[in-house]
């Protein structure tokens, strides 16, 4: 299994994705806390106040057209 962080950077208008297994051993990543993930993000030059991020184990992104999303009332 691989582990990824996807970052939505509001300053640069970009979406960036890092494969954490390129930087750490899998056993280490499995035990990461939020603070450790945020330290990694900051080490890559991001400002936590101007991004949103998520950690996940599937590669890539799912693009959805908001018109096709059913919302419950």
C-alpha cells in the first residue's frame, strides 16, 4: 500500500500530490499523526494557513462535475 498527501494550494492555484513512500518507510507512515504530516507539508515549503490537505492511500484524484452530484435536503 502506498500513502499520499494531496495539497490544494490557494496561493499558487495548484493541486500537488506527494507519495509519502518516496520519503518514509511504510511502517513509519502508518503511525503518523496529523502533526507529523503537517511537518512534512511545511518542509516542502507550504504555509499551512494558505492550503488545505488530505492524506489518503489511493493515487490520483476523482474529478466530479458538481451538476451531477445529488444533494439531500
